[in-house]
């Protein structure tokens, strides 16, 4: 249904060459056994995208433009196809004369993260929980050689395909996988990003171990997640929902998260940013109608969620997988 061969071919002669064959087999099996009525509906929107000549790409802005203005028919076809993939959670994207004003202003988060990470030039990157690949485009703009996003949402996968329909870059993809479904112990990525995933995992330490196993020795982890204020032993396990989400399991303090990362075997762990989520960063738009951040807070106290928990606070931590072979053996997890 989706042709991943161009991406698979880019793995040749890289540190991920050993992943090429098992990933191809995994994708073939996934599509052979797929029974999801939504994917064909989403893919129909790709067929509606108009042919546009003279495309120019600005990955810093995640924008595409053309030499000539679009005709009224092209504009309508483009807008209708992209609106057929609503809701757009991550962005924003400028696609010719259509501005996708996504629910999340991901450019604001990227501005907080980017100054603290290693130079991405020619690095091979894994973007866990990538959504539609917005951050992957920013990683490519920063010089990444290859970006593999993984996200189990077919809508996110097809949104990425819609944007890449015009960018035409086979070195950035969104694979319909979870971290648990990834080939284990790849030990090949220079940088692994996990942003907005950890709190959805029942076993956060297992997630950290999986991230570590994907990194090459000396590689860098960039972790962004919900946290609470507290000491290095505190974590919130919210009963019921958190900010109307029913799949939130652990919200540690940033200091506790440092302890977790060190226990799993990461070195040089540091907290580089802690920021309170604001309505300017996550909100309802015409591209993501319905409830959003403001609806998740106590109307009488913006410092609390609707359930009475501390309002969303997000931290970014950066850490390194040990390069020393002896330390790697010490922290090997069976």
C-alpha cells in the first residue's frame, strides 16, 4: 500500500544496513495482514494532491513554494486534500498557499530543544513517536543524513506522505511502528529523540532501555516528557485521567528522571529545559477542531488540570550512551 523502498534503499552503506532486510520483511508482513479501514481512506487524499511544477523547499520553515502562483483549481485541490487529513496535531506547515495551523506549535518546542543537542550534521537519527514528521524535517534542516520516524498512527504516516509528496526526500520517513516493534539492539543511531512518549509507557524504564539499545556507543538521547515539581524520588502516578488523557502512567520530577536515566546506564545526564505548557503552544485551530489544552485545565485554577493534578510541565533532558566497552557491559540489560 505504501512504498517504503526508496527509504530502505537509503540504508545501504550506512550503520543501519543490517536493519534493511528485517525492516523490509516486517513492513511486508504488516501490509499483508493489515485490516484497517482508515488507511485506504487516508491514502485517497494523496491521490487528490495536484501536480505542481517548480517546487522550492525551505526545511527551516517546513515550507514548500513554487515558481508560479497556483491556479484556483490547484489551490482548491490542495486545500481539500490536506483538509481530508484533519486533525493535524503537529506542525505548522506551509504548503504553497495553504497554511496548516496545527494544534501544537512544534516550532516553539524545537526552539527550546535545538540549542542543547549535538550538531546533527550527517547524523543518523531515530524520532520515536514522531507524529507526522514535523520534527524530522527540522532535523533534516539541521543537517541530519537520515531520519527514521516511528509512529503507529496511520493518519500521521499519511500526513507525512502528503508533505513529502512535494519535498521528495527519501531520507526522511515515518514508519508505522512502535518502539516495542523495532528490531532490538540496533545500536546504530547517532541521536535518538523521544518527545512526548515516556508518560504513555506503563514501564518507563523499559522505554529508556529500548532507546539506549537503539543508540550506537557514544550516541545521544534527547528526551522530552511531562514532569512534576519535586525531589529526585518523586513521581506522580495519576489515578484515572491526566489532562483528559487516560494513558498517562508516570510523571517524574526532572531530578527523578535523571536518576532513572543514570540507573539505565546513561552518562552525562543533564536537564536542559523545563517549561510550563501554555495555550499559545497547544490550542484548537481549524486544522484541529474540538477540545485542546485550555479545556484540559481547571477553569478556576490554570495551575491544575481538570482532574486536580499539577498542570502540564514539560522537561527536556539530554544524555549519552557510554562509549566505553567496559561500561557498556556493566549496564547491559538482558
